[in-house]
C-alpha cells in the first residue's frame, strides 16, 4: 500500500524571500530598502515586486524609477 500525501488550505506551505530594492524619486532622492517576506506557494515574482513597490509608492508617491530589485530565497 502506498501512502498518499494531501495538503489542505490550513497546511499551505510558505517560503521566506529576502528582497532589496532601490528607487529614485522625480526630484533625485534615492532610497534602498531590504527585508524578508514570507509568501505562500503560488506567489509570483511579479506579485512580490508589486508588494514591495507599493510600499515605496506609499512613502514617496509617483513617479518612481526602480534602479535595482533583487529577490532570492532566504536560505543558504
């Protein structure tokens, strides 16, 4: 007999990612931030970018130019 593995919504796995983003405002200010986010399976790189970018927009407004963005699993 073979064991079957099932996953319910309450058992959804997550992964931690470390991100770094640098933006420049229209008046030339440059800001770099870094943090760790924990995302559920199925979360896309584009979704992570939007999540991070919205934080900068909330603080600095628009327009913003992204100078650098990096997203990597937070493990060695």
